[in-house]
C-alpha cells in the first residue's frame, strides 16, 4: 500500500483514537501506541517492517524535535535552584534500577552478563512519551521541572552504563580482557561529541536569526538545523536525542524568551509528527512475545525490579537532597516509560554480541525480545502514571498561556452580571443616576422581553440635556442609539474579543440561549481576568 496514504491514515486515525482516550481521561499517547499495535505486526500487518523502516527518517526527525524542546526547557536557573536534587535523584533512580534489574535477572538466569546488559538498558527513561503527557496536560511546577531534567540526563547515564556493561559482557562471553577505553572512554567521548554537535547548531542559529525578521523563516532555519543535526548524529553513530537536547539547551539559555516562543510554535506545528511517531512505535511491538513463558518470566522480573529501582531510587535521592514534598512522593512513578532509547541500545548490543558466535546471537535475540515486551507494557502503563503523578502533585494545567485561557474560558463565566441594564421605559433622571454611580460609559437598553433594543452612552446624555425638562419627559427609548451586537454566554473569550476587535467595540452585551441579556463584557474585564490568572499561576509556581 502507498506509504504516503498510510502516513495520512495513521495521523488521522491516531488523532481520532487520541481524542477517544482523552475523553476517558487516558493520555492520548496510549491511543496512538495501541493504534500502532493494531496496524502493526501483532494484528493487521498494515504497518509491516518495510513501512516502519521507510518511516525511520521521520521518526528520527521527530525524536530530534522532542529532544530539542526538552533541552530548551533545561535553563541554567532551574539547575541552580534544583541542581542538587536533580543530580542526586538522577544517580539514585538510574543506579538503583540498574542494580535491581542486574541482581534479580542474574538470580533468575544465572547469567551475570545478561543481568548487566538489561540493567543498563533499564536505567534510562523514554523522554518522548513522558514529555508528551506533560505537554498534553500543560504541567508546570517543581515535579515537572525535575522530571524534564531527569529524563533529559537519563540518556547520558544509560550510555555510560551501557558502554561499561556491553564491553564487559562481551569479554565474559569471549573470555577476553576488559578495556577501560572501550568501556568508559568511548561513551564519555560520545557524550561530548553530542554536546559539541548541538553547540555548533546553536551557533549557526545565533549567526542567522538576527537577519531574519519573519518568524516563519526562523522556524524553518531551526527545523533545518535539527534535521541536519539528526542526520549527522545517525551518520556519526551518535545519540541523536542527546545532540538535539544540547542544541535546544544552548538556545534556551542564550536566548530564553526567543527560544520559548519559537519552540512553542514548533511544538504546535509538529503535532502530526508526534502522532505518527507513536503509531510507528506501537507498530513495532510484538504481542506474541508474551506467549513464551521463559521470556514472560524474565519480563515480569525486569518490570518489577526496574519499577522498584525507579521508585525507591527517586524517593531516596529526593530525601537526601531534601527536595519538595511532591517531588519526593511522585517522581519515581513518572519514570516508568521506556521507548526508542531502550530499543536502540538493545539493537546495538544484539548487533555487537551477534558477532561473537552462537551464544552471543542467542543472548542478543533474547535481549531484543525482552526489551520489546517490557517496552510494550510500560508504554501502556507509563503515560497514565505520569498523568497521575502530575495530578497528585497539583501541577496539571499550570503551564497555561493567555492563548490557552481565552480558548477555554467562557464569556458567561467572567462577565459582569451586575452591569446596569436599562429598561426602554426608564426615565432620563434615573439614567443620569446610573451614569453617576457606575464606572461605565455606555449601557444596554432592553425591551419588555429583556432583548437588546439599543444602547445609551455619553453622547445620548449630552444631546438630551439641550431640552428643558427633559429629565422627566424623556425615556431610554427616546435617547438610545441603535446597537445590534451581542455575544452568547457560551462563547469563549477568544470569540468575544475577536468579535469586539472586528467591530471595534468597547463593550458587548452577553445573552443567554433565549437572547435575553444576562450581563456585559468589556476590554477592562478581559484584561483584568487574564492578568490576574497569569499572576496567580506564576505565584503558585514560585
């Protein structure tokens, strides 16, 4: 089947499945992955190995964007404020997951090298699905900052552990001597190479962006550098997520306001890529793995040991660092996800061990099956646990912008219900009293059914005062101006403000579903509400 058609179908069906899962308060990423599982080799075989392989450039590009955005959120101020707790928790949760998986897998299989390899893979956390949930639920606060930093740095720790154990395990199988350069030096060198590649990309942006006035062109330049950086990382056999994070982190710290705005736009623009990415991940999962009891027992041990290591390690590290209460209680539960990085390490070690002979090939295949099976489980269970953690920590919906507010809040929720409404039979004398006692300069006039009949404003008053005795003679009906503009109480603030901008209005009456005026809305109310809400959220964050 045509690949482009499959891409379109996957994005469309992924969007629909995500909305269904969101309706049931389940993170949308679970819907994307389950759709991929249905379309992939486990069931319908529509997304077969050839299709998934053809999507590799798009998948890598998406990982690069995700890494970039994660890196841009790792500000120096965050590390300065939370650095001790972040590093302590990172080492504690990563090392404890490594130790627990190594020990229990070794006890079960009697093979230390298998335990070491799986332990190293277990130390990492998938940044893509974790961050996707944080974005979806607009999380912000100490827990969110800690999670973002840990999952960004987890890759580095996993690479170092992987470098050590892969060489050590290979020497155990072949009974060779251990090389410190291959075991420690090469992984550390790779980390520095990733940082260097990211910094070069950031310097290119710095040299170009001042000469580009259009926001669209700046975004194009950044995306082109991300794509080029991902391509170079693949060509040079570097970790593409790490190099992308380094690029994003450099921009985020050198140009904080600029990068926040630009990466926010990129995040919105690339949603289809995220959907396709997770559908492709789901398509690679093989449910038949669970039919093998030997693998199933290893999967169970791996999951329990890794989960215990993540939870206990993060909690222990947070207690040592005296982190905030919500960080201590919930960080470990949000570190269950495992994805592309784990599968990449599994494929790498399988390739390396396959060259050592039959025993190495057997171990390599076993590792791929175990990692694929555990990835399947944690990619389904992990995202809901991330959501649960941020909800329990009270950080859901805290990363809200003015744009978010005005698209979700209804005009009827913040309108002035006490706004004076003048009946068409009201005398001018009473109208003058309303003007003198209220802060507004124009008021809606309604007929006997409560429907809008016009407005009375300052000009109405000035014109009426030329007539002697007008205060007792004139009614609102006589001095009102024609005014036909209203907005429904169910309209969003965005719709209300947009309507007022289009018609150049200072205020607008709000009506119910019967067309009766129930209050009024003006620019002062809008500005006061938005600024107050944003200040409240900033205060809560601080």
